[in-house]
């Protein structure tokens, strides 16, 4: 069975609406996927849901779509934020894609004392989120927030949101049991490759909304820890139940 290609577009989606595609999107549909006028494309965003569209133009000059009908309503994943010290290049691309696939609702880069990524490329992160959402059938596109310093983020923490601190020095216990005691909305926090400093750990430990969780006896790389904790969160309190 031929699957309908999916495309994330921020344009307003409504019945009968014509959308001219940007050059990159036109290239993807017509040259990479070899679609022609009349072919179907599923277009979605976090505001209008997913719409069945057809290509009305597909030539070297460009491509355009017409929206027909809504095929799925917006479906945000569980209210779990992924807070993370940005990693370098390929690992950051990877972890941003995986967090999207695993159903993080928001991605929040956090600058910690040992963060080593020189510059946080939000545009690149958003492109990775968008591509992952297209591939994993999400009818939603997780937000990528502006980077914030750890202390600033914690001092203005949203009341009522739990924060799960992935802490490799916490006493080892069953993380699934620990996470079942947490309620949504929630966030997970994964540190940089060098870990959090003693001062950062002391700050985290002093806050009533923070739950430290150990992910077992091995020290994982930050991208592995992110995948592990998001998996456990979905199993314990998210949409894998
Ligand atoms: N500071 C550590 C060291 O140098 O030995 C390593 C930090 S680890 C590479 C990066 C982040 O992954 C940590 O800050 C933590 O948030 C998370 N992490 C890795 N292994 C973990 C574990 N076993 N339990 C909980 N969190 C873990």
C-alpha cells in the first residue's frame, strides 16, 4: 500500500485553501519523492491538525497544494517537557529527533555551567523536530523553546509542573516506581556530558518540585539518558499505558 507523504507546514490549513510551497518543500515532493500534480499529501501543524491535500502544481517552476478535508485533529503528546543541556552537532540532532518520536511535548535547551555546545542552533533543532514529527505520524509539532540558564529556569518554574532530575548520583531504586509517584504536567532534566556541578546539584536538591531519579548503575551519555528517561516517563505516566 502506498503511504501518503506527510509535510509539516505552518500555513493556515482550511478547506479549499491553496498553498504555494517554498522551494525546499517543492524540491522534496517533486524531485525527491517524484510526486506529480494530483498526488495526495498529508499536511499538518499544531494549530489546524492534519489535512488531506493534493498537488495542484508540480513543475520546475514550483509546487502548490490545495487543502481538501481534515484527516486528523491536533493530538498533543502527554504534557512532558524535555529539558536538556545542548550537546554537540550530531548527538544534538539525534536526541532532538528521538525526543520528538518519544512524545516530548516541548524541548527546552538549558545552559548549565558545563554546557559545551558553543552556540544553540534553534533553527536546526526546529528542522529536526519537524522532520521527526512528519515521520512518526504526530499530529503536533513540539515547541523548541529559547535556551535559558538553569538557575533562571528554576527560579521561574511553572507552579504545578513536576521536574524529574536525572541524577546519576541518586540512590539506585526502581525508577518506574519513583516515576509513578510523579504527576503531569512534568518535565525531565538531563545534564551535559560533564554532568551538573555540585552547586547545581545542591540547588536542584533544595527545590520541592524536583524528584531525583537514578537510571541504574551505569553512567550513560546524555543522549542515552534522555531516551531512557522519556521511555520510562511514557510507560509510567504517559501514553504508553
Ligand atoms: N557527571 C558524570 C560523570 O562525568 O561521571 C556524567 C554525566 S552524564 C554523561 C550526562 C547526564 O546524563 C547526567 O547529568 C544525567 O542527567 C544523565 N545520566 C547519565 N547516566 C545516568 C544515570 N545512571 N542515572 C541518572 N541520570 C543519568
